[in-house]
C-alpha cells in the first residue's frame, strides 16, 4: 500500500494505492489520525488506486468517519472500484458515507 | 513446497499466529496468481485469506504460545482454493452471528464483518472440525 497526501485549500486528500488489509491498515490509521488532528477535519480519500479493502480497512474508515462526524467535519470518498464498493455495501457502510465519482466533486463537497 | 502440473499447482506453507506473518501468505498467493496469469477475480481470495487468517491470529488462541497455521493454496480447473488449518478453539464461520448492519454511523462498532465478506466474495466456504483442529476451505471460481 502507498499513501500520497495533498491539500486543496482546507481539504486534505489522502490517495491510497494498493491493498488495505490487516497488514497495511495500521499505517493508514496513523496517517488518517495525523491528518484529522492536523486541522479542520475535511478529508477526501482517493481510492482510485485501491485494489481491495478488507474488514481491517473498513474498521479504519468507520473510526475515521465517526471521528470526523463528532467534529462536524466532512469526509468524502471517491474512485471506488467494484471490489471496494462491494465490501462497503456489504457492511451497510456505503449508504452512510458520501461517495463521489470524481475528485473535483469530492473536494468541492468536503470543502463546502 | 510446491507441486506443479499443467494448469494445476498446489503450494503449502506454515505460518505462526502473528499478524506480521500474513504477508508471507499474500506473497505466495501473488506468485501463484502471476505464474498462472489468473484474472482479477483472484484478488477476492486475498481479501478472504486476510479475513480468515487475521481472525485466527486475533481470536483462536487463549494462550500466548506460538502456534502453527497451515495454509494450502491450489489452482485447478478454473478455480482457486485455499485451505486453512489451525489448532485454535472451535470456530465455524458458517454459523457465526452476523453483525447488525443497520445502526447509524455513530452507533456502529467496528468488527464482525469479516465472515460476511468471506461469504460474499467466495464461491464456496466449508468448515470442518476434526482432531482438535479447524479447517476452513475457501473456493473462488474464476469464471465470474
């Protein structure tokens, strides 16, 4: 798994390439905790390069979403492949999250 | 150890009950997928094995001893199969209680979704318990 961090105004963007599983999810958790702690929680996760997500990754997304919700921030995902979308859907989590088809829209919603 | 025939291969490995052992299984699976040029559908097996093995590592043992987990990966006639055997406490994933998927975000608790994911992604899942060992067999047909 590779993580790339960018900023678009007040919005933090974390792009995740590769696999989010029990081995890589602790690294993702550390980065997301630091990103949220660093400022106003307006976060876009770019999953365009994400091959798959296991329940270890779901756990991180759930904790992140809850933390951002408590802080009245915004959390937006985009670039979900079918395999990732399927796992989010199965968990009942897809309907709870804001998901966009492209990055421009995701950043606009997170920054609004 | 690998046993290879035309379009058919079985790889066996033994890992310890530690999360940092899981990449060895994923690497063996990657190599198998590459050698047989398997389609993207094979990635479902990566997810399922991550779920099954991390579950065993986290919950199967009540002691702090080191335990062996046996993993057999097999490619044959349009399908990918994984057999995972451990000597932990009995756990039948086919009869595990599924978590409630309906509570709102703030009330959700992480965990418990791994079994649902495995069932969804695999074509077949079977479980046996014999001689104090759990054996889970995961099958992913590669034609869908």
